[in-house]
């Protein structure tokens, strides 16, 4: 079991599968003014791939996501870049949809390389994180524990929201698991904004941390005192 700070409370937050890619495009250097026709622009290969992925996004399912940044674009403006690089996160609600996303993203990057006369090297980084599978019994027990310590849940009015990815998902696919979000009441400030950090280190953050620890402990206690809950929750 674990919990995470958030703008709203969500006892059973949604976590997607994720794979990280390192993408390196190789071109050919040349003088950008004197002999540009002799070069092959690796940065163009990265930018074309990034643009193709941006166009792909409009045709993805809501539970498929792609995020990327350009990490290297060349070394000097008067040199046609012979190497450029990018990093991407591919996310999906299940492994089948992640496989689909892999294939479509690879097509974008390889097509961009063909169009720019470059080559592309795609390398998965680290391990794949599987989607989080919430245990309904643990979710219900955690919500009840929050109520018992005087912390009524303030849910996102839009309903359960996608909340990133974690290696906890791999654990949840093998044993009963709970990944909860608890509010620091920061809305419209959200995770990974600088202002969100300020909410986390103030009194609201302290209370969320203590309430989360108590609720997790009470959830574990409820299951320890009633072993039948394990069988009932699946």
C-alpha cells in the first residue's frame, strides 16, 4: 500500500503502464552555409519525428499518452547537426494498448528518419512499469479509514483521473494493492508545478502526510483483524 499527494482525494487512483525511450538520430555534418547540400540534418529528423507524434496524439485513445522532449539539437548553428536526441514516455492503460502505441510511435520516428535522410536509434530505458491494479476491498477500507479519523474525502468532480505511472503497478499485478491519492487542497495547482511543492511543505502537506499514514495503518489493521476481507476483495 502507498499514498501520494494530489490536488484532490482519490482512494483508488488510476495508474498507467509506461515505457521510456531514448531516441538518437544520426545524420551527416557539413558546413551549414558553404555546403549544406552535403549534410543530413539529424535535428530535422528529431523535429519531424516529434511533429509526427504530435499529429498521432489526436488519434490515440484517451488512455494512451505520449510525452517527449528534445534533449540534444546540435553543437553550433553553422554546422549541420550530425547527431540529435529526444526522450519519450509511452503510457497506456494496459499492456496490449502499450504494444499498439509502441508500433505507432516507432512508425513516426522511422518515417521521419526516412524523410530526412537520417537514421534513428530507439532504445528502451529501464524496465516497463505495468498499470496499477487497485484492490476494491483495500480501496473501500482506506476510504472508511479516512472517514474514521475525521478526514472526509474531497473527490475530483470530474471523477477518477489518470495519475501518472509507478513501478508500484508491477507489484499490484501480483499481490492485492492500494495506491491512494490524498489532497493537499491545492486546486487549481497540480502535481509537478512549482507552486504544488509549496503546498506540500506547509501545514496542509503535514496533515496529508499524517492522515495518510494513519489511514494506511488502519487499513492494514482492518485486514489483519478480519482475514476474510482478503478473500472477499479478490
